[in-house]
C-alpha cells in the first residue's frame, strides 16, 4: 500500500517537473529559433547551467518514468540548438602592412572552402576616395570610415563600401571592385553574372568567366556563409576597431601580421620603386638624412604597428581572446603549424582544402607528420633582404624602429658582416599568443 502510494507520488512529481521542463524547453527553443533567423552571434546565455541540473534530477527516476525518454529526446534537440549557438559565426580580420606577406596569409582563409566569405583589401576603395591632394589622408576621417565599412562588411552589408567605389555602382553593379579575383567568394557560381559583351572587367575572375559584380548577389552569398574574413593593410591603429570587438552581432578575431621592418623596407624599395626613390638614392649615396619626411614616415609606421601590438598583447577586456600576433618569418618557416594555430585561435575548423593549398604553395610536405620541419625554400626567401639592403639603411631602420624590432624579437645587426652572415639568425624564438 505504502509502496504504491510512494510510486504514485514520485510519478506525480515527475509529471509536474516534466510539464515545467516542456515549458522551459519550448520557450528556449522558441527563443533560439527566433534568434537564429538573423545571422548573428548567439550566446548560450544561461542555458549551459540549466542542462546539467536536468541531467541530475532526471537520472534518479529515469527507469520508472516512461516520459523520460521524451525529455531526453527534447534535451537532445535542445543540445543540437546549443551546438548551433556555440558554433557561431566568426569574423576574422587579418591586419597587416604592405610587403608583410599578407596576400599569402590571406589565402589561408580564402582557401577555407564553402563556409568562408573572404574579402581582399576592400578598404582600398575607401583609402583611394579619401586621399587628399597632398597624397595623404586625414587619418581621423579615414580611421572612422575604415571601421564603419569593416563593420558593415562583416554583416554582409556592402552599401557603405559601395559609396566609396568609383565609378559609383549602378543598381549595385560594378566592374571595378578592387582585386575581385583575389576573393574566391566573389567568383563563385552564385556571385557570377553572365558576361556582358564589350564591358571591360578590370579585375576579372580567373576561375570562371563572369560579368560585372552584382553586390546584392555578393551580399546574399555572404549571408549564406558561416564565417567571414577580411584582409587589410590599411588599418593603422587596432584601438580604432574597438567598436567591432564590442559589437554583439560580431565575434571578431584580430590577427595582426608583422614582419621585420628592415625586410619590409627592402621589399618596398623593389616593389614601389617610384615611391621609394629617395631610399634608393640614399642606398647609393650611403647617407640617409635622418630628419627627412620619408624617415619620419617609416618611424610612424613602425610606431603604429608596435602600438597596436602592445595593446593586443596587453589583452584588455575588450580584446580578450580576440587578438593574435603572428610574425611572417614564422609563417614562412612553419606554414602548416602557424596556419593550424591561426585556425585554432579563430575557432574555425582547419579544412583539408587549406591544408592542400599550403602544401602546394610551400612544399611543406614534411610538416604534416606532426614533426614540423623547417621549410628551406621559404625561409631562404624570407632572408633575401639581408643581401639587398645596404647596412647603412638597416642601421637607420634599427634606429627609428628600435622598439618595434625589440618587441617582435628581431635581432639588431652591428656590422655589415653580421647582416650578411646567414649562419646568424636575426629571428629570436618568441611566443606571443595565449591561444
Ligand atoms: C548526463 O548524463 C549522462 C548519462 O545519463 C552522462 O554521461 C553525462 O556526463 C551527464 N552530464 C552531466 C553534465 O552531468
Ligand atoms: C526534435 O526536432 C525535430 C526536428 O526539429 C522534431 O521533428 C521533433 O519532434 C523533435 N523532437 C522532440 C522530442 O521534440
Ligand atoms: C579630419 O577629419 C575630421 C573629421 O572628419 C575633421 O574634424 C578634421 O578637421 C580633419 N582634419 C584635417 C586636418 O583636415
Ligand atoms: C542583382 O542580384 C539581385 C539578387 O540576386 C537581383 O535581384 C538583381 O536583379 C540583380 N541585378 C541585376 C542588374 O541583374
Ligand atoms: C627552392 O625552389 C626552387 C624553385 O622554386 C628550386 O629550384 C630550389 O631547388 C629550391 N631550393 C631548396 C633548398 O629546396
């Protein structure tokens, strides 16, 4: 009699709990499905601590309770929702300066596959439009424009960028999006309109023949992708992007790519001959006027890079788990390892497509075994500047970029012999990240 009574009581209590449970779960699922429709980042707020509690209270009478399996199934459904929630979209911003290997590193994300929407230097248009007659830009105005355009693009909204494209797109159609072909996302079938005869495409797709870019189609394709990545060499100060880090709709991961400023200068002197003609002259003369504008510009660049890195490495609350510093020299020597680290940091699966792209483009075949071998060829590339840069110029860089070299672990050279002696590495082993 008593046992019967107890069983009934337990059953009744169970039913009450189950009823409550159903309510909670359906409310939770409603909320989740509502929230999922716009592609925003979802936080599993409060849900994770509800789940274990259910687990504990139900396991006690799970055997006697036939309704338990229903709850369990519901919970399973709810776990699936939770997975969607925690998986979330990631927004990767690859920040660099010119001649630091950012196109190469950008490919790590461009090659990710169907889950990634990648844009290559969209801020080119913004900079171009905001360039003053003096050749420079108003850095306050451009910093704000860069930030706002990036924020919109991460949300797949091209409208602000459009206003910077010249000539202005008509009906969201443009033939002039800078380096369209460098974003595989912009040359996919779904973003490829028919070719129009007689219309010249300056930046035409290489993988397939496409007509002018329909930015509405680009935006739609972007919304279909889980993750977004943008590469830019134009942002000066990481701090300017704080609103992106704090935007609840985004889950931004900043990857700052740096390279030895001496190597960067050597590379720029070759790549941008006209712009760097003063440096070339100084290289021939063997003298550098230290108070020249060009030298001040070099110092300004180095300081910007260092200040951004210092903020990132300090890990203020707004940047926690959002900042990673990578040296190009490490990527050149250990591409697979560094790519894996970057993906782990970003919280995105490292796909076989990326892996095979890296293998193809670095010949880093030995790396896959887990024992990472040095890639001879790319490390040779990385050190080439040591034979082209006059020692005098290296000294000037060391003088004006000293703190930057120190922060990133680039060794100073004290003589021409040291600069040219490849048995002396100028790259200190340094670990920057708390991934
Ligand atoms: C929930 O219960 C399952 C088995 O019933 C167990 O494997 C799991 O670890 C439990 N989870 C928690 C968070 O207690
Ligand atoms: C689980 O989800 C599927 C599809 O969303 C639904 O058909 C099914 O009824 C759900 N199961 C339970 C027990 O709620
Ligand atoms: C730069 O732009 C800001 C805001 O757009 C403006 O207030 C400021 O006067 C400009 N500075 C110069 C030097 O033109
Ligand atoms: C651009 O794409 C959108 C969305 O697919 C479409 O509605 C629009 O007609 C296209 N514009 C032109 C000019 O083809
Ligand atoms: C580096 O690559 C070049 C061609 O790209 C090749 O000829 C050379 O043998 C390679 N060197 C090493 C050390 O692998």
